[in-house]
C-alpha cells in the first residue's frame, strides 16, 4: 500500500530539509516518492503500477505519494515543475529524480539498480 505523505511525515520518514542542508535520509528502507496531482492523467497511469510494486517489493522498499496541490511547500522544496515526478531515495546515497509516467519495467530497473543495488 502506498502511503500519502504530508510535509510533517515527509520530514520524519524521508528528509528533514528544515534541519539538514545536506541530504540525510531518515527512513529505514529505501523509498520511492511519487509527486502527483489528482487531475493529472499520466499520474493516474502510474498509480496502479506503484501499488503493484509496493506489494512486490514489500519489506524491501517503501512507496510514498505526495499530492503536489495539497503539499505545495514540499513540491517547491524539490523544485517539482512537472508531474508525475518520481524521487528514488536510496538509504546511503543521493536521491535521483525521474520525470514522466515510467513503464513498470523501467521502474523495476531503477528500483533494482538505484535502491536495492542488485547486481546481475
């Protein structure tokens, strides 16, 4: 199940940008954050894929959603200009942003390469 984040829960579970200037991941598991809006067509295409991935990778990664309309300060802090924007946050390195509605196989590849660092 993907979890909707507010600014407060984002600061606690992902990155406290008010306290830290440098990136410091606060979570226990690597995560994906989907910056979306209810009116966005491509966002609606990505949502069920992220739900599937949250089941498939349960216990390995967390998947969160941020409503850019409701959380404008959070969106501004990450310079979100187009949606969907998907932020991939590994535990021990810098986050990476991807834009647009990515297909499932591409999301899986980024999860494995960036978040889980699976070597094949």
